[in-house]
C-alpha cells in the first residue's frame, strides 16, 4: 500500500513540479512539463481518500465536504512545502500538489536582468508578474520579496491563498496573512493592511474587481505593491484590468493605472533543449512616460512597439527573449516557435532550424 510520504519523497528527489492523485490512474508527477506515472497500480476511491486525509486537517476536510474543494499549503518536514488543491470529480476525491522549493532563487538564477533590482527600491508603484498557471510567477515574486527583505528596512505584508514560501524576518519585518485563515479575502486584507504601516504589499493574485481596485489604490497611496495575473503580455494585462471595471469607470481607471503601474513582467516556462530542465522566457515592460501616456489614452496596442525600442530601460518583448534563448542553444527551434507571438517575424530573423 503506497503512502503519501513515499510519493512526496519521489517528487522532491526527482525534482518534479507537481503530483496528481486521481482515481483510475496511478500517482503521477509532472517532470520537465511531462506527466509521468510513478507507480503501476491505478488508485481506487479508498486510496485517494486515505492519501488525502493523511495531509488534510480536520478543518480543511470539513471545507472539502461542504464546498466540494479546498486549497491549502503544508510543509514536508524541512525539505519542501507543497501547495495543495483537493477537489471532487465523478463523486470521488482527487488532489493536485505543487512543489514549492525550500530555498529562494535569486533574480539571476531565475533569468531576470539586473535592472529589475531597481524596481524593488521604488517607494511606490504596482509591479505585476503575469503568465499562465505553472509559469513560475510565485517563485519570481518570492525572489523579489526575499531581496527586499535582505536589503531594505521595510514592513512587508503578504496576502496569499495559501501561503507558499515562508519568509523569516531579516532587515525587514514580514507579516504573512493567509486568506480564510488570517483574513476573509484579498480585498479586505489590502484595506486592513494599509492600517498596518506597510511599505511593501504582496497580493497573491488579483482575482476580482474588488482586489484590483484595492491594489491600485494601495499603489497610489504610497506603497510598493506586487501581484499576479493569468495574462500573457503587458498590453493584454493592462486591458484585462481596465476591462474588469464597469464602462463608466474605465477612463478613470486608465488614468489611475497609468500613474500607478511601475512594470509588467510576463513569463513562460519552457522545456530546455534536450528535454531536461526548464527555463523562463520574459517580456518586460517598464512604465516610461510614453507608456503611461499610451495607457491613459487607451492606445495599449502600441505598447509592444515601445517595448521593442526600450532596451535602454531594460525592456524586451517575449519574442526577443525567445530568440535569445534559441541563439544560445538553451531551447530548440520548435519550442521557440510554439511560444512565439509573431512567428513570421521570428522566422525572418532567425531563419529555419539549425542543422543537427
């Protein structure tokens, strides 16, 4: 009978990113982007229920029974933390676990340019990390918060669902609040957080209108705010925020966002050439006066053009990042083209795939 401890050890030892526990299939890990079974026998309903109960508190089991799903985090000794989503499907329980490494990566290890450090010393502004699920947004945010914690004297307030990386107090004081454990929801946590003398606020995700509104207001009122969105590209990110508001408020929000946004960093995780390991590709937009004006005047379709010519500010498009990774041999041609936003443009610049 397989035990959860064995499965978690396999995830950590193999360097997998996720573990899936589901009826009708063996326990399966995601390794370098691929799903790989780590046992032979498919799980029965009793197996998944037993495995889930072994890591789920009574309180979360009650939430699971009443809501049909629950999210939480837990520590696997001192080796790692896991973010967990437990849910019901076809009347049986399933679970997806995401490995959160036990160490903080540096910005250099993640692959971000040195100029990103400048954003972390700003007294105010909104810094957005965007990308699809599983693109490493949480890891990037944790690295940024850790650097601020090590180098600045701040009060950092994080609002997360659930708490993933634990931060100890270094030069800064770090207050980490978990939604539904320490505070009811993201938006209320931001509003309350403004009364707690924060310098830096991390909002795990801008999920709804109220949270977006509160985050923008916090950035406007003299705080450095970090958050995430499931979007790709700076222009789409700005449009997504503005479109979330009622039509009558959108002109005002454009004006607010043009003044408060400091940067949008979009990222994708790609499989390295050879199939082992993954690397991040980035689009980086820094809010120059020109870009602020484009946001204010509802001309976000021109933002990409400004990014293309903004290298002196540290900006680059996703396609520029992809071509750089390909030319350095980090990713292969097919991976680059599949992730590209302008395939024809890349094809013209780099030609076809290299001879093997």
